[in-house]
């Protein structure tokens, strides 16, 4: 019951006083004693407030602050006495209204646990604004990439609450805040203290119905176009439709495209598979560390560490660390430049109209010379990278110490923002450290390639190779002057010689 409710009962209390305490109507006699002021105490139902009502019976009658406090104490009220308010009330001597003379302290329920996500939960795809104010409709920032062991979410623990007291001095216990648990999906884990959720793999993070999940395969159900934008995925990428002209897709894993690629940029650390083929429109490019499988490749630049597998290569510039392989006898390479590390294997090469076509094969001598030149550079590179790694590890330790201080700090302005900024910086340093470790391992494990005989580097033609085609193997070259069928080209006795295929030459 608050002060307003207690005041509303004042009229009832006045009637009671008139009936029980006041003198009868008429003047006071000479020998009659004037009634002393009466102080009534009224307590709210929740015992958190008390009103004092003062009734006087003769002009000039007063009550003292001590009298009012005594009345409170006589009723057992000892907590929350408003002495300054009581004293001011007595000094004013205006007893028409009741006085709120004591107030208890309500208990305060504890704060519930709170979960903070270090990623966007309800992400709205929208084009980015460039520095010059124009809009980039290709960059929608569709994917939220995360690295293995990266912090995704943090829980602020519930608090116990604050104890209260009623006006009789009886303690009022507080309800603690409610706890809240992480809802975990695939490829995430919780830290030992139960306060953090980490990514268990490299991939992208998503949240549905509060469930935190990291996936290593990002799937686009339709086309990569203005509704999706460019893609940069920390895992693998599956596109069930086409990749439209002018867009760029990138993945740390493999990329599989069920449809067609038109004038787009593709980059990945794994392999690339394109179901319907790619027409680069003289602007499309593919860079990958694995193999490439595409039904056809036309007007496209391709650089890959593995093999290129296709049915038709048309007017493209292709460089493969392994081999370029077109197994079908009806397959063809027509126009463009094609560089392979070991073998070019195709049906037809060139055209009957002498379309210029270049085929080049690496040599064992050139590879071995390059490896020898790289050996001393490799030792220096390992030393430099180890130095960089030691400095990064020190910076990461310092960041962790700062984070622990921030978590323990109380009443710090912008605490959450500082924590989030430092976590992002720490994750970036961890990512850099892992990259340097991988580079050191790769350098330390690099061995000389298995030495090959020069005859192992060859061009195999299952159909016809036409004039207008030039073949390079190491420093040797051969210009096709007349059509050859079912032929193998390799270096023998210092020259590139055409030879009839044998069953052993077939893949």
C-alpha cells in the first residue's frame, strides 16, 4: 500500500477519532481537561510504509518530532524512519494531511543471465556503400565466416539480487536472476568455465531458434546474382544454380557449381567442379589449389595447382600444376594457351582452319633448377616466419591478460564494446599465427620433387592435332605443319618427336 492509498483512508480514521476520542459538542468548562493531541499510525499491507495522522483539539496544540518517532517505535516501527521529513512536518504545524513517516526497502530481483553473440543474429542482406557514396550491388556480405576455436558467444552470469527490509526491520529476501543455457548446434563447443561458445571447425556461423551452429558447407539454393552477392566462405561452397556475370565466389574448401558460370571470378583452396561449364567472356578467372572439373572452359583464365579435367577448352589461358586431361576422343582444345606440369591429354588439338593454339609442358631440368634456387630461400623464410610467430604469440598472451581484466572489471563504461573489439583482434592474431604455422610446416616438409625422365613429359592426342598448333616441352619446341592423328609428342635425342600411341599411353 503506498502513500496515496493510506491518505485515502484518512477520512475514515477521522470519523473514528470523532466518535471515540473527541469531547461532546459544546464549550469546554473551566474545570474540564482539554484532550491531548492524538497520533495514529497507519501501516500499509506490504509493511513497507507507515503514515502518521495527527488530531488536535484546541488551537495552538502541537506535537514534537520526538512524540511522532515515539509513536512509531511504540508500534514496532524501527526501519526507514524519515526523521527530516517528520521534523519539517512538526515545524510547519499543518496537521490536516497525513505524513509518510517510514519507508521500508523493497528487495531487488537479480539480473537474469544474458548471452552476447559476437556475430549478427538477424542479418539483413543489403548492398554495401563504397567510399565514394556509390552502391556495390555485388557485395552483400552474405556469409559470416569463423575460424576454428574462435569465440562465438559469451554468457554474463545471473546476479543474486539485493535484500530488502520492511519498516519493522524484518529482512526481505531477494529472488536470484534466472540462469540461461547456450543452445548448441553442430561444430561448436563450450569452454571449461561454461561462459564461452567456440567454433570447432573453420566455417560459417548461423543461429536459428537460439541454436548456434557452425557449418563447413555453405549452400546457395539458386543462382549467385544480385540477390546473393559475392561469396567468401570459410569452408566449402555448393551452388545449385548458376554464377552470373561479374560476381565473385571464394572458398577455403571446395566449390561445386551445378549450373553454368558466366564471366565470374572463382577462387578456392580446394577443387572446383562446374556441372555445365564456364564461359569467362574474356573476364572470368579461376584460381584453385586443387583440381578443376568443368564440362567446358571458354574464354577464361585458369590457374590451378592440380589437374584440369574437361571435355572442351576454347580460347582460354590455362595453367595447371599437374596435367590437362580431356579423356574423350571427341574432346578438343581449340585456340588459346595451355601450360601443364606433366601431360596434356586430349582428343583434338587446334582446328582445320589453323587456329593458333599453344601447348606447353614443364621440364624436369627446369623444375629441379627452381627447387635448387628455392632451397636457400626456404631456410631464410623459415627463420623469418618463426620470428614473426614468436612475436604474435606474445601479443596474443597480452590480449588474453587484458581480456581477463576487462571481465573482472565492474561499472566500466562500454565494457561490452571493449571486450568485443579485443576478442576480434585476438581472433585475427590467432588466425595469423595458424597461417604462419602452416607455412612453416609446408616449408619444412618440402622435398625435392621426384625426378622424372624427360620422356615422361608429353602431349597425347587421341584424335587429330592440326597445323597452327605449337608445342613446347622444356626449351624444346615443335610447330605442327601437318595434321597428325593418334599421336604422342615427347622429347627424344634433343628434339620433340611425334610417335604413334601405344596402349600404355592411354589413361
